[in-house]
């Protein structure tokens, strides 16, 4: 299975990004309103400048306290973002996410952001694939 298949299986392909310079209070409002745990930071909705997860905010608050709320997304985001392409196999992307201990993977095609895969999306797709393979194997053994 390819990452493109995982994206196509998602109920919604809407991707939430914020521009560099966005205030942390606005980011928190976006995370709460959209019921999500991360935003991609992008100047134009295409180029990936960074990624900010709720974990980055929690860690920054533990370090410096409520002052974080007066900062901007650029100060706390991860700038070195690992992305994947839509034609990459799911297995490899799942391994990259588990090895790197992060739960979000922006999907980039021709230099532009086209979606975001969560660890949950990837695990669900892999389980569906395994169930399909197991059913096909059983059918073969039973001679159906
Ligand atoms: P997460 O598990 O996705 O909430 O993120 C855990 C940590 O990894 C946070 O510091 C994120 O900024 C960072 N992170 C999340 N996704 C990525 C990614 N695709 N590439 C690099 N770092 C990431």
C-alpha cells in the first residue's frame, strides 16, 4: 500500500496550516477548534517551514512557564521536518514515524504540501491491509 492510498482513505483531506509568525494563543485556538494535535507551519499552504505539536507547547511551558503564550509558532516548532511522498510505501513511513517517535508526517508532492498522515491513519491502514491479506490467504487455503 502507498501513502496516496492512505490519504485517499481518510474521511477528510483538509489540512490545517498556520503561517510563520502566528501567535501561540492563535495556534492553541486552532488546535482546539479543529480538534487536532498539530499544525504544519507554512507561509503559503504549500512549502513546509516547520511543524508544531501540542507536545512542543507542553515542553516549552514546562521549561519557561506561561510566557510561552506570548510567543510565536516559529519559536517552538520543529524546523527540520521529515516529510514523505505520496508514492512511498506505507511500511517505510510507518517505520520512520515509530523510529523517530513522532506521530505526524506531512505528505509533499512536487514541493507542495498535499496532506498529513497521522500515526493512527498509518496503523489503521496497515491493519486493514493485514486483515485483507489474511482473508485472501484463508480463502486460498479453503479453496474458495
Ligand atoms: P508528535 O508526536 O507528532 O506530536 O510530535 C512529537 C515531536 O516531534 C514534536 O517535537 C514535533 O514537533 C516533532 N515532529 C512531529 N512530526 C514531525 C515530522 N514529520 N518531522 C520532524 N519532527 C516532527
